[in-house]
C-alpha cells in the first residue's frame, strides 16, 4: 500500500505539469482555433507486426488499424459494456433491436466510402465477421464474437446480427471487437494466405485517416481522409517514427524529432518536462504486467509442460517471489502492484482478493511434494532432470529486463535454475504467440468487461488465441460466463471476484505490476481527454492551432518527405 500512496502525488504532479498551459492536454474540435492542418509525429518503441485488423498484436499495429478502419459503433467514454447506452454511431448510423432482443439490425451510413472510393455495403460487414471467425487466421477477435450466431444481409445498407440468447453485452460484442473491412480487398484469394500478403501491409479502410506507407523499422504514415463521411481528421497527417526500444523513442522527443511519446519512464519525467516546449502527464491506463508460465509443452502441444504443467510448481514460484520488494527495487516506490489478471483502473477489478503469500519455506515444501528434490549445487531435480527453464524478456522494456534478473535470483533461492532469454520486441511477440517459450514477462492491455478477461484467460483461447499460457479451468469459465450473462453490476463483480480467486490460486502467472503510463507531448498539441483503454481513439480530433505550427506542420496533404 505504501507504493500506491507514494504514487498518487507523483501522478498529480505530472498531471499538473501538463496543465500549466491547459490547452496542452485538453482541447475540443469545436474550439475557434481548431482549424485543419499540421503533422503529428508519434515516437514508437517498436514496429508494427502487420496491419490486419484482429490479427495484430503489436501496439503500433493496433493504433494504426484503429485509425484506418471503423466499427459499426464506438463505445462511450465510460466504457460501459451493458446494453447500447453511450455507444456512438460510426459505420452504422442507427440500429434497431428485435422485440425478443435476439437480433440487432444495423443501418449503414450511405455516405461511407472505402479509401479506394467504393461504397461500404452490408456485405462487407458480413464478410468481416466471417473473416474473424475463419480458423485458418486464428484471429484474437473470434472468441469475442462467439455469442453472435450469424450475420446476414437484409439489403445493401442493412446488416443483421443474430443471437441464440440474450446477454447484457451482446451489443458490445457485436460492435466493439470487429473493425469492418472491405470484401473486395480482403476477400480475394485464400484467407489462409492473408497474413503474409501485400494486403497485410497496405490497409484500405473507411476511417478518418487513410494509409500512405509503411517503411519497416523506420516509419508509418497516414493522412487525413478529406472526404470522409464523418468529417476529415483535423490533422493533415500522423507519422509513427519507429525506434527499436523506449530509449530510442524517448531520444526522438528530446531531439525534437517527435511530438508525442506514450511511455515516458517515471524516473525520466521531471527531466523531460523541463525541456522547452515539452510537457509530461500521467493518464488512465488499462494494462498490467506479469510472468506467464506456459502450461503446454511446446508449440501446438496439448501435453503438460514438464515444469509448469504442475500447479504446485507454479504456486511455489509465486510464493518464492517477494513482489513488494521487486516493485520497490524496479520502480523506486512509484509502482502500482498487480493483484491479478486485471488493472486496478477497471470497474470489474478487485484489489482486495487474498494473494498467495511470499513464503519461501512453503514454496520449498510445495516443490518437495511435487517431487523436485534438492540436488548438487542446490538445483532441484526430478527423474534425473534439473528444475530448469528459460525466461523470455523483451529488450525494449527496461522494467521487464530488470524483473528478469531479479526473478532469476528469487527462483534460485528455492532451487530453480533460470536461463534468461532477452530478445527484441518483435521476437518476443512472435514466440509468445507461437507458444515457443517456457516462461515470459508480458505486459497486457485489456478491454472493459468480463469478455476481455475471458478472451485472454478463458479455456477456449488456450491453444490458438490470446491465452498464451494455455491455462484452463472450466470452473472459472463458468463463473465468467455467468458474469457475462448478468445485468446486475454488483452480481457481475461478485462473480468475477470468484473467478479471480480461482485463477490466483491456480497461478498461471505471477502478477507483478500495473502499467501507469506517462506521456510526453509538444505544447502546441491540443489533445481531447484520453479514454482509459486506448489513448489514441480520438486522435482524429487532435489539432494544432495555426499560429503555433512549426515547419513540418505546413507540408500539407502530400506525402511527407523521408528524412
């Protein structure tokens, strides 16, 4: 708790520094100085993996596709997932519920056009849902739209989502997860070849920004779609300047080459805030970090992992970890502890759940009971094999790199030999997605509601979806399904607490810390309030007053020159 209490004043200080000129972090496109124009350069700590909606895992990819493509409707700022209250029209200008609530008819905006000029049609919506469900693509969207029985076309501008049963989140399920894509672009050729095709690098959407280019490892560029049915983006262009790691991204802010960076280390915030024209501020986050333990023995295998297939080992390693001490060591007292597979900021989170205690004696006893006996050099053995595993960590994350070394030492004290594997971020993503690891240090951003939890930790995604640890617990699945079926927020939270208790007891991961993001922004930017799950969601409404624009803001709508 001391870490939490020490964090709060720091967050307040950072927020107040950003608001010394209130226009730096708060704006509204209705303001008199919100004229179109300007270039925003975002510093990114890693490249995209692809630009296919529903099949991208890198955060840069997710940012790009969210700006290039549209949903049928967009969730409101309060992130409510029950019913349709607060949702704002995008491709669907209105929707009608059937009397029995087992179908929703979406009427598309007839003005909507794909960036190649062709009109958006109901058949595109139907195709999009079939694409996400195609097993050859293994899209992470598939489990989130499982409640939809079918999607049918009523006419060229009306599409209907059908359900077998009512649920509180059925509207959210229908619109939030699925970005709509053009069938004439993505439906040509076998879907199984889509990931490696040219289309995975050159997206064609309907959003307020259109794609220009992606120079791998260097930059991604979008420009405003000036004829967009929802109105052009106020900025002329957005450029992601792609660094290899956070230090490289931050260096571009310092050098004046970039205008915004989403992940300033807390210990660098005061120095960055002292730079001319740069302000830093904390903002709502939706992520948490943990050490995931692969319960499956290799890529595509359903056999238990030789070490982590035994819950006693997972619990023992959790109890061998002094999480408060590690948090203090890495963040100097300014970190927020993670209490489970959720960030404290989410409405369904519960930070009062009892945790597995730090108890090395109990950890050793559990390993003894699992048959791992202390051998030569203090390393435990079982059936002639040492208690040895690798720990994957991305070089781009200083906190996770620090945690890797500290965890290695903690586990050594109870007889586990840990080999560190430090890799670049794309390799970390690929190996995690392929289940090609023993243990891995992960940072995960989650969405609102129990559905996001089910998509990440539910049994149905254990082999090919986002459940990268292959964790399964049918009893937990039942509780989450019941939470999804509840219209009562208090009952939902009670059911999720019981689900959290089960997963904490099963220990598929060691919960380490919440992600509390701190951003750096050029003072000429006018930025609407961030949404807790995605800071970039309103980026089309960011603007730069004409009188404060610098040289790169005056390029216009032509492609920006490559430096």
